[in-house]
C-alpha cells in the first residue's frame, strides 16, 4: 500500500467525492496545526478500520479491498507526504506519527486470516482481476499471514520497527543543518549566484549547506582543491553515526524478517517478487554491467588524472586523483575537450519555461497538457495543475509541482504517487518535488526534470480499473524505466526547438553547444556506471545471507574500486534508498535502464512521433500494473524485451 491523507473540511470532502466521480480535480488538504492533521489522521484510520471489518464479510473482496486502498490514498497519503515538504515542524511531526500509525494498521490488516481467506477464494473475472488477486495475496503472504502465531507477531513488530527506523533515517537527512564555511577566495570558480546571498559567519565567511544546489557547484567548480575537499567530506558525512546505526538496525531486522520465512537473506525475500526473480539473476546482470564498464572506468580515471597533472603543472606519476577531484576535473575535461559548460545552459532554460517545455513535449507525444489550479498548498512555491487530455479536453488528473529548495524540505528530486486511477472516473494525483536553481537549469538538470516528469506521467496518465495497481504501482525493477526513457529527449535539437514555442523570449541553445553536449555525453560513463554498480552490489551484499556492519562493508567494497575509499567518509549514512523502499532493490536503476533503452528503440527513428507516443501512453503508461512488465514491454515493442540496446549503448 502507499501514502495518503485526509481533507480537513466538509467542503473538501465534497470536492474529493466529485473528483472520484470524474467531475473535479483532487483538492489537497490544508492544515494550520499539527493537531488538525492528527484529527484528520484519527478519522481516516477509524474509517479504514471500519472498512477492514466489512472486508471480512465482503463477497466482492477484490473491489472492496481496492476501495479501502482508495480511502487510504484520499485520506492518508497526503498527510504522510507532508513531512517531506511542509515548512512547519509540528505538521511534519504529525504527518510522521500518522505514517507510523498507518503502517501499523497495514501490518495488522495484511495478517488478517479472514480477509486472506476471502482473497484466496475470490474468482477473478479476467486477467486484470487475477493480477490484482496475485498482488494482494503476495502482500498478505509477505506480511506473514501464514506464519505460526509467534512468528506472525514477530513479523508485525519487526515491520513496525523497520518503518520507524527508515523514517528517522530520512528525517536526519531532511533536517540536516550543517553549514560549511568558505572565504570568498576559496569559492573562486563557483557561480556567484550559489553563494553571494548566502549567510555569513562572524568572520565574514560564506556558509553553504549540504543541499544539492549548494554543495554540487562547489565540488564541480571550485578551483581551490581544499575547498572542494572540505565540501566533499561534509557532503559524504551526512546522516552521521546515528544513521549508520539505524541502517545496521534495519539490515539486522530485515535479515531476521526473511528468516521467519525460511529464506537465506532479505535479498531473496525481496527479489522473488521482482522481474529479476533471484539475487543470483540480479548479480549476473550486474556482473555483465561491470564487465562492460570496468576498463572504461579505469580509463576515465586516467584521463582525469592527466587533467589534474596538467592543471597543477606536475609530472603525471606524482599526481593521484582524489574522490573530491572527480567532479571538478570531469567538468574541466568537458569544457576543454568538448567545450561544454553546464552552467552556461542556465540562461537558456529558465525553470518555469523548462516545465512548460516538458509539458509541450508531453502534449505533442502523449496528448496531454497542464491547466493551473487555484489551491492553497503547503508553501507558496508549490503549484497545482490539472492534467488535461488533448483529445477530449477534460481533466484526467492532478499534478502538484514544488520546484525550489528550502530548509527542511526533501533535498533531492522525486515523485509521489498520491492517488491512483480507478473505474468510475477516479482521477489520479501525483506530486513532483525538486530542488532547482531559480536562475535556470543546466542541461543535466533539464534531464532530471524529464526523468521526474516521466514518473509523473506514469502516474497521471494511468487509466486502470483498480487504484491498487494504478500508475507507478509496478515492480520496482520496472518503475524507473518510463522516467529513464524520457531522458533521451533532452539531447535532440528538434525536441529542444520546442522550447521557443513556450518561451518566445528564451534564446535557443546554439546548435554547436548542443552538439558538444552530445559529444561529451559518453565521457565519464565508466565512472558513472561503475559507481552505480557499486551502489547496487553493496545493497545486495548488505541484505545478503552474511551479516555485515554497513560502514565496514562499504569501506571494503569501495576500497576495492580504482579510486578507493576515503577514511572518515560515511556514504551509507545518506543512502536513503536502501534504508527505505529500495532495500535489496537498488539494482533496479540499472535493470530499469536496460528496459528503458529497449523501450526507446520504438522512438529511435523519430523521437517526436505522436503515433508512437500515443501507443506508448495506451499500452504502457495507462496500464500501470495491470499486467507484468514483460507483457507491457512486449505489447508495445511487438516482440519480447531484451537488454541488447542497453549493452550496445554502454559500449558506445
């Protein structure tokens, strides 16, 4: 099940009811205090408990269970989304408390033997019903419904404890207050807009936080190596010892949880429900990735070492490339060899115009547009839109965008699927959260915007019978594929030409500048995907049969890479993915990328083909999880999916 929330007033409830009937967009609830949110949570959980009791006697158990999930989405998901974006600490705390209470409800619900028996006895009317039944039965089995009484109670307790630890892990990162002090001279090379308006300390030094818009420009652009190192070390100590201890606790509890099912590891427990099927299959895929990038990674490092030697005017054999050098010299090589400066793209891609461009592309390919909605949201930066179907002119979904950084906000980029589509006109809702520079986007950030919008489209263009299997409610090693595929469009000059359709005053990116970016795109691929391979293998190792302390395992595995491990760095303390929903599943980013490259082959001849775009919308995006990913891919491509396109691309 997912995250949700409850409206605060009768008027809002009426609007929600009309939205479910297809008459109005979703209205996000507003709360003045944490107490108001708690009251909504109380009422929502009481309603869910009532529905659960009815489920024990329901004849149409599949539909009834989906209605319970719809109630969860409408009345709980928005509440437990707010901790990631709301500026008020009391409201964030109330949302987190609601999330833990809801998780406890779900854990108990999925161990209910009466409901489980009704689900097993249900007679699916067709393949979609059968898919929903399989997914629901799997959730009950994974919650331990069939375990002996004592083991079942232990499973429930472990699930609750893991949820609390994961929540605390994320909170530690979201509420990070560390500031790194720099003199102005130390910030030479860093774009002025990053630091000129920043807070100063008593000595007049610039204080920069560890959010991406502050930290990354220092690591990429500061000509002072000591400044880069100081920021890199601070950035790689986020979460600190408390999060290392939480991650260790999560890993131990997940290992114990898998043992309740007589499985050798948590990786075995998770992957038996995924496309990969087993850790052995995932590791075989990762081994193939490693063989494709290993030599290239070493070559990339050698090129950067040469660039450092030339910069420092030192003999090559006297120079060692440090981890805090990597981003800086990668950008330098791109500028010097390919004439690519990511910062130079900002003037061409104003943030709102960039959103308008992505919407125009989506309109052309998928036949949808956005219409602004007047809604009171959690912050003035957040904006609500109605997703409008071009063919019918009717609203089909709600999308909320929260684009800019601020204190205590989720500090990366992600999309929350808050509400799924369902028969009867139920309109889906998603929220996209990013941390873009208000001055404009780099080409890399425009690619990130396309990636996240791919998730948003997957959710808002869903047209499924059941909310439980709507939108991004698909297998984790498929969920990134639609978003990763959309990244391809950012490098196409015909696609970028659409920018001027939505922003007449925006200058077009000069053709040589875009060509240089395309030429440079393959540079550093060995380092980038070598790193992704490390993340994925570390995740599977941490959740494998043998117990490891998270930091010791990371130091060992990172130490075996060409750049080695830096003592004092604590990357696992900020590796939120594996502490929460991507535990034993980080390989999914590479696995999904292989699927994405295969999906893109349908667009390769004409990336702006509306015919292919509409077919992709109806055969992949609209279907959510109504069929297995392999079936969706085969239906769209007209052949079974494969990884050839990915490995061909990796070798380029």
